[in-house]
């Protein structure tokens, strides 16, 4: 299905690309067979092509929104990953990923405090956070890795309220995505709000699901 959609889109943009040169050719062809072409081509082929382009654009749009709905449904209905062979390693791995996000947050903090981080560095950091955020639900929190396993500080409620956990994770990936987008525009002044949103997205989930240090 995705294949067909892509084929359609390709064909339509090709059609549009070819339209110019072809019109040009038939215009400059002069006499004889060229005249026949001039009479037929613009009247019959071009509108048809335009129609086809419009149709496949619509089909593509339908396909994309279907994909989004599907992703959303899968995201919301997903279950935690089953316990792996080595839960202690799984805890260590995800803590390393959290630490990676914390390092990225330090860059954002430096920018907020005017301590030298650049817009481009904030953009990279936002990308790192987003990449980890999308893995929170898909693989970083397998079942059987709560407090008591290795050095885990993940409260058991996390798995009982998996949908809520998923919403906080999605919120982080959305806010980090927005920050990356703003950073890409290079507009330093517009970055404060999305940066603070990212900071809050971390804290909100920790508040609920991470055991506080004694
Ligand atoms: C959806 C929930 C959620 C979000 C969002 C989240 N975290 Fe966490 N984080 C946790 C949980 C749960 C733990 C405890 C994990 C453990 O101990 O195994 C944790 C642990 C950590 C740790 C401690 C890791 C260690 O070495 O023990 C750091 C640092 C951290 N998070 C940073 C961040 C930063 C920075 C962000 C935002 C950019 C963030 N987290 C966003 C849930 C979240």
C-alpha cells in the first residue's frame, strides 16, 4: 500500500515536471506532424495529467493521515516490552540513556543562563532528547525493571499506569521536537519557551514515576 502511494506521488510530480518541456517542444515544432500534436496535447493530455496529479495527491494525503492514526493507536494501546533476559542490564542501559538526556539538558541550561551554548548546540541536544524520548515506551522500560532490580529507581506504578507514562513520554518527544524546530530557524529569542517546556516534561514524569532520592 505504501509502495503504491509512493509510486503515485512520483508519477504525479514527474508528470508536472514534464509538462513544461513538452509544451515547449510542441510550440517550437513548427509545421507538419507538429501541428497535430499542438492541437491534441494541451487539450486532452494536460488536464488529464492535472487530474491524475490531484488524485494521487489526495490518495497520498489519505495514506499519510491513515498512517498517523495508526501510529497514534499503536502508541496509545501499546503494552510494555516483556521482561528481557537481563533486567539488571536493561536498568543500566536505560539509566545511561537518561544520563545522555541529562547531558543534553545541561547544554540547554547553559543556553538559558547565557553561559555560552549556541543555538546549533541546543538543536543537537533537542534531537538527542527526542531520539531517547521515543524509545522510553518502545524499549527502555521493559517489565520487571522496577525498584529492587539493580539500581532501578522506577516506581512500579509506572507499569500499572503505562498509558499515563506513555503520555509523559510523548509529551517529551513533542516538546523536544518543537525545540529542535525552533532552533533550526536560528531564532534565539523564540527558544526560551520550548526549552522550559522540555525541562518541565522531564520533571513531570520524574515526579510521578521516579523514586526520589532519600
Ligand atoms: C516518561 C517519563 C520520563 C521522562 C519524560 C523523563 N524521565 Fe528521566 N527517568 C524516568 C524514570 C522512571 C527514571 C528512573 C529510571 C531508573 O532508575 O531505572 C528516570 C531517571 C533519570 C535519571 C537518572 C539516571 C540514573 O543514572 O540513575 C536522569 C539523569 C534522568 N532521568 C534525566 C531525564 C531528563 C534530562 C529528562 C528530560 C530530557 C528525562 N529524564 C525525562 C522517567 C522519565
